[in-house]
C-alpha cells in the first residue's frame, strides 16, 4: 500500500474506506490500482474523485457491500388460546379443527461484500412444527384428534385430555392416563391420579397421591393431611400448601402460604404473598417469600443449593417410573400366552391383544422420555443451583437456614427487604444477611453441614 494513502476494510467486509495522508498528492489511477490489488469491486468513482479533489483527514467510503436480509417465517396465528399450566387452563379442540396458521413469510436475500463475494442469508431457527395429533398443510395446522391444544418448545400438539368431574371431596377412583388430566372440582382423600402430561385441579387436593409428567396447577391449594404426596416432573402452581409433600423437577409457585409441609424442588420456591411456617423446604434454585417462621418459634428449615435436592428428585421420579415399568411388564406377561395362539383368537380377542400391546408400548415410550428428561434435569440443576434466600418482610428467630455446605440458626428476628447468601470470607465461605433497604451486611454465625448419605424420597 502507498505511503500516501491507506485503504481500510471493515471487519464485516461491507465497507472499504480511503485515508489520505496530509498534503499528499494522490491520483485516481493510483488508488484504483491499489483497490484492484485488494480485489475490491464496484468502487464509488464519484466519492473517490471528491476525496482526491478535496483532501481531508477523515476516511472516505469508496466501496460498500450489501447486508443479507435474513429469511423470516410467518408469525404463528393461533385461532384459539393454547393450554397453559401456569393459568390452569385447558384448550379443548375437536378432530379436524383448524387451530393455527402461519402469517405471511419474508424470503431471504443474499448479501455481497466489497470483494463481490456472496454473504448467505440466515435461515430462521426452529420454527413451530406440528407435533402429536396435529398436521401442517399449506401453512395451516389442523387437529387430527380431539384433546388439549398445547404449544411447548415450538411444537404445536394436541395431547389426550381426560376430564374428571367431582364436585365433592369424595375419593375418585384410581386414574392412570397417557395425557393431561383436568379435575373439575376437588381431589379427595385416598385418590390417586397419574398423568403422563399435566394435571389441573380446579378445586383442592386432599390426602391424595398425584403424579404429573409435566406440570401441576391446583387452584384452591394442597391440603395433604400429612399423608398425600405430589410428584411433578415440571413446575407447580397453587394457592397454598399445608401439611403436604410436594416434589417438583421445576419451580414451585405458591400465592398465599406454605405451612407444616415438606417441599423439594429443582428450581425456585416462591411464596408471593405469604409465609413459610413449619416443615422443611429444599430448593435448588433458592427461596423467595414475605416471611419465614413465626413468633411462636415453629420449627422451620430452609435449605437451598447444595447437593441434597438432586438425589431426592431422582429417587422420587424413578420410583414413579418404576410403576410404569412394572405395568408394561405385567401387560406383556399377560398377553404372551395369547400371542402364541394368535390364530385361534376371535376378532374381539385379537383387538384386545392389540390394545394391550399398544398400552405397553406407550408405557415404555413414556418411561424412556422421562428418563431423558431426568438426565437433562440433573445436568441443569448443577448450573442453576442458587444459595440464596429472599425475604421481603420478616425473618423470625429460630429459623434454620442451610446454604450449600453451611448452616445457621437465626438468633434475632429481623425485618426489612432481606437477602441471605454465601460469600467468601477471610476464613472460608460464610453466610451473610444483607438488608437491601439500608445496604447493611451482617455476617451470621454458621457451622459446616456434615455430609450424610443420600436421603430417600419422601
């Protein structure tokens, strides 16, 4: 390059600029020759002549490329609201119903750099695709079965939906369903509900056992009477939990209160408008609430982060999966003799064998899917562990807090917008209480937690 001028190429190769040295006498041919050596194309002759005629210490753009225009898929336009576990809403559709369509898409256009090379446009990431029970034809999604319309992880599907009507607290018969379950009322003592998908309870749960392969929403609250248990692969939403046991592979969100309960969750435990009083809470992603404990000193233990949550969740979910495994095994043992004399069976018997084989295959597929989700959950728990407790009102004396490998007992009731967390101290990790209002920091007396063998699921 000449010492009289310099041609600079931007990092993205979309702009080439000319920088003239002060008082330099430069010809257009010299610059064009240098540009040719660099293999630049489509030099802006007018800009070049102007730069030479009126020298300046500022760089002048002499070549410009064109940015690519990325392809944009059409927006998904749902013809009806989709199901929402968080809102506790189902979305029933019938077979053959038009449920969604794509809006107008934008085609991609390749770009070009200052050397004339093509810059390929980017195609969009994962667009919404048709999943179970849905077919996509000419940009329109239609249901192939009746059920619950869901949109999750960019997959639009229709999941089987079972509605159970029970306006009283009487126990429902045991229910095992390969889809979503919606209970139109209360789930009474002694009930057992097992769903491959989500469970939505429009009333309350008593001393019942609930297992959900996706999420759980209980409108009126979980009142376990120290007998019921809810095991959920995903998130939980409810009004309150009292004398219950809830184990979740996601977050647990409670509106009013948690009292005298045992909670285990891979995510965050949030009690938006109330208190946590009594019982033991283990939350891998931390705890956030208004109040912890009470003036009476009810024994309350909060444990966040650490390494106890993962084994408990794995044990609980595997125990539930074992029921599916044994069920599939039992079915196959039942139909094995029939398969050996299949030619001798009448049409009704053959149909029944086919139904049982399909059920066993579905159970195996469900177990495999949950195993994969469980492995992914275990990996993510290590990344999302949060040794933090947030209290927006009152942290009562007597509450035991365990953060990671440290434990502290709150000696004096404290009020304010508080955050309890761990940090590195002069003598190693320590627990501190931070008042977000006045920004004061108090080091709490703590002790190490001795390692114990993995606990069994509650």
